[in-house]
């Protein structure tokens, strides 16, 4: 039986890294920060999506296998993360600039990663393998957590670029974003499996490069917002 102390340590190991990343990403919108209430809702919704993801993934594992299963599992996670974001925060009236969509998608991803990482830490902690727990936590902090951020942010970026477009274009951009997020997620998982523990830093480098590109895209999104605001003021 898992002790309460183990659960507490696992929760801390899962939550604290995600909260640290959340602090980092919120600084990207520090001039017009989103309400903390909505940020909290998005984070919790990300966590609550996990109990829906796990049974669906277990069921699909009885039908599919290999590379197709990796793709399906990635699709389940990305679609559910987006769905929980859409029905909880993305339709809120506080969504008044493009970057908001990216940051809410990132927050959902961090909530998802927080509980997922917690579940990964429970087994080694309950077995007394503390060194393995620390290694697992660090690897997930640098790799899997950022992968969730990158994939969900991909959806948010496409939504942001369609922020000032019509409904049909918004649907198209969102759909493309979700497909790319699934492909990115699948590629990461497939690469981790194929690496067999070797060249894992090379796989992580793929994610880190994506994060750098994401930061550049966020600057581009901010410039689009500023130009639109300036245009509306002139009118």
C-alpha cells in the first residue's frame, strides 16, 4: 500500500517543477497578465484530464500496437488537453489578445504534466529508490514536461495567428495546430523508445530547440497584437 508520505513527496515532485515553468511562461505576458483565477482553473483542468486519458489509452493498447499505438496515444493526450482547455478557459471573455491562447494552452499542459509526473514518481518512491526518483524527476522536468508545453503551445500558436481571422479560418488553423502537436508528440515518444536510454540528450535537444522557436514565435505574436492595436487606435 502506498503511504501518505510517498504521495506527498510525489505530488511535490510533480507539482513544483510545473509551477516553476508556469512562473517562467507567465512572464511572457507580464504587461497584460491573465487573471490568476483562470490560470488556476486551466492548471487544474490539465490535471483533471489525466483520469480521462489513462483509461482510454489502456483500452486502445488492447487493440493497437507499435508505432500506430504511439500515434494514437499522442492524439488522445493532445485532443483531450485541447478539449479541456476549450471548455474551461478558451471561450472566456478575458481572452482578449492572441498570446492568451498560447499561455492558456501552456498552462493546461503544465497541469497535465504535473499529475503525470506525480504518477511516474510514486512507484520508485514507494520502493525506496530515491536516487531514481530524483533522476526521473529531473529528466521529466527537462524533457517530458517541456514536450507537453511545446505540443500544446503549438496548438495555441496556430490559434493565436488566427485570432483576428474569421471563424472558418480559426477552425482550420486550430485543426492544423492539433495535427502538428500530435506529430511532434509522437516523434518525441518514438525517439525516446528507439533510443533505449542512449542519445537521450539528443532527443531532449529536439524539444529544447522547439522551445527556442516557440519563444521567437511568441515575440512575433506580440508584434501582431501591437500592430492591430495601433491600427484600431488610428481608426
